[in-house]
């Protein structure tokens, strides 16, 4: 590739998010999440404090996951409606193609590009104005370009499973300001979300940086996460294990009733649909409750006598 002409600036945009995460365009949601978590773990700033490149890779992976981890944004990107930075692609400039296609030289849609170029070469004039109008100050070189964007801020937010399940609005401090944050649907532990414009302020006429908020999901004494699904163990009284019947099962939003069949053993798992965590598509995961037979807290003479009779009968029949 030939070098850029003298006086021309090169602007770097984010790489294709599929390439950043190392997944194919047809990758499943689970594969995308797995690839993101692998990169986030490898390049997280907490474990790469002295590696500036790791910080850039971490930020790049987060930006890619912001698009591919969101079904709507992913579809927009695949259709070409947004770019790799998540910004709408410019449209309506098709008439600017075909330079030099007529006797007037470099003209398109009735605009004199030769005259505009002469205006820019002279340090101002119509060329400067038209390019600023169409593309903003960043198209200009040298002193004409505005100050750089403000620095990004990194912060952590620890949340409980109850807060994730209820999509509770949380107040956090970012520098000198307090902001309200809603934990996004489908969040995973260690995921970093970008809060645009909530970073450090830039110079005059420049935009502030972003806040990079890493979500830490606190361990729960009763539930464990499996994606959007939850798993728990539930005590099953001996009489209910034998006779069957309704038992109370705790969930993140309150206990519910679940009916178990007669002769239910320990280790049997039941699924409570929709009692898990919210997903990105608006549905919820499930709760999987595994039974554990609970004996009476104190000795029950009737139960002890029954067990002795059962043991004696088994021994008398020659069963092991």
C-alpha cells in the first residue's frame, strides 16, 4: 500500500468485532460470550497493570462485545447500518463518486471540488467550510483539529443476584459525580460495560471520555449461576419424599410451591421455568432445584422402628 500523501492524516477505526473476538460471522450467542470472557480474563487491567497494549485489547474486546453481544446491534452491524464503533454509517453521499467523469474535471453532483481544493490550499474558504460541515473538525489537519477526547475511567460495580434478577437501578460514584446504572440483561461476571460520556472531561470543544464499568457478581449462599439459569438444593422432608406432595422452593423473587411425585430420591432435579436471570432478549432463564432428603432433626421412634423392621426383613430374605 502506498504511503499517505504529505499533509494527509490517517484515522484508525475499530477492527471488525468478529475479528476482535476471533469468531465466525455465524457464531452462536454462547460462542460469542465464551470468546469475550476468554479475552476479558486474559487482558483485564487488574492483571496487566504495566501493559498498555493489554489495556487496549481489553477495551477493544469490550467494544466488540457491546455490538455482538446485543442481538439488535449485531443485526444492524451485519446489515451495514452501524460501523465497528457502533455508530450509524453515513449515507446520502453517493453523488460524490465518479470524480473526473465529465468535461468539468473533478466535479460531482454540481460541486466544484477543484475550487474547494484551492480554497483549502489558501488556508480557508469554501473547501474548509464544506468539509467541516460534512465531516466535522476531525477531517482537518494541524491546528484546525479539535482537542483529543477525555480519558476513560475504569470502575467496578459489585452486585447481588437479587439485583441482577430485579434489574434494579443502582447509584455509583464516578469521579466527582453520582450516576444511576441499571445492570444490563444477560450480564456475566467480569463483563465490562461502556458508559459513554461519563469519563474524564476533555479540553474545550472536545467530548468527555467513557466510563468502563466492570460488573462483579457476588457469590450467593443459596444459588449458583449457569449462564442465565440458576441452580440450588432444596430440602425434601422424608414423608414428602415417600408420599409426594407440595414443597416450598426459594427463588430470587420469593418462595414458590413445587409438587414432587411419590418416592422421590435425593439428587433428583426439577426445573422451574422462568425463575432464573433476565436474558438480553427479554426472556428469563430457569431455576433447577435438586432434592436432598432431610431426616427429622430429633430421633423419631416410629421411624427408627420402621427402619429396624426393614433391615430385618432384608436380612431375612438374603438381600444385601
